[in-house]
């Protein structure tokens, strides 16, 4: 697969996980591509932890300049028709109350216990964790959308080495190589990109994968 196609491929597969009417929180980067791939008839309510429920299209420079409203990544944002602006305390009460159906986040590392590290590499610039820690424990479904490796090194590990964002929180991992469900027994490989073999996926993964008897191709 050409590197330029990877992010779109992952985002398209992630979009298939969402249902009409879901309240969804998107992390920065790759997850923001997901709404462009929603299946026909599926409409979701996008929540931004810094105070928007029902995030709309990115505003033009003319619309954004006088409003001083941003998304969690610091980019100009606005509420859609019938969306609303809320204060930060209410927003996090909404998250902690279990009202977010799914959060989609990128990852630096994930592990076979369903833990995630995605907010800091010690000694390097820290973008901050934003609302990730609350989202990981408050959202009903936690989907990590990321490339399978970084510079050829596995990102799906037996145990995260970087500081945790949260532990035992992930429900699903989606990469350009496969789809993995996080279960009580470990990481279950449930879908595979037809461009790869099971052996190639396992070779790119430090954690041991449990191959589902119903393994099917990603589409």
C-alpha cells in the first residue's frame, strides 16, 4: 500500500464502526478524517471536549476570526446547526457521565492489556493530553486508529513503554494492516488487509495475536 493511501484507508474502516446518531469525539490528526468516510445514511454528533456538542464544518478565516472558538487541537471550530457551546465543566461532566458513544484516538503505543500511550514522549515537545484521559475511561467505545508501525518498529506491544494515557481502556485497534478487538483473553485479529498475510501482521506486532476463526478481509 502506498504511504499516501494509509490514513484514508484507516479512516474509511473506522467510519464503518459508527452508527447513525452516535455522539463521537475525535482526536487530532488521523481521526479527524473519519467523518468524510461515513456510510450513506449515517450521521453522527461530533463532540469537542473543550466545549462543543455538534461540531460543524471548519469555519472559513472570515467566520473564525471574530469568534475565538477552537477544537481540541487548537484549530478554528464552530457548532453546526442545532449544535451548542458549553463550558468546560459541563463538557467533561458529559464525558464522565458516559454520554459519548465512541472516541477515536491516535496512538504512540498500545498493548495487549488494552492500555494506551499517546500523549507524551519524554524529553520531546509535549502537546498535552487534552481530554484523552477522561475520554478513555468515559466513552463507551475506544477505537485507536493508527499506522501499525513507526519507522518499522511495532506500536502494538506486550506492554507500553511510554507513559500511559490510561490503562485497560481500548476496545478496538484499526491499522492499515488489520482490525483487532481487545478482549479479556488478549488481542484478537478479526480482519486483515488482503495485501498482508497473518504471518506478516504478527511479525509487525510485538504482542501475541489471537487469530479469530472467523477472520475476514478488511474492506
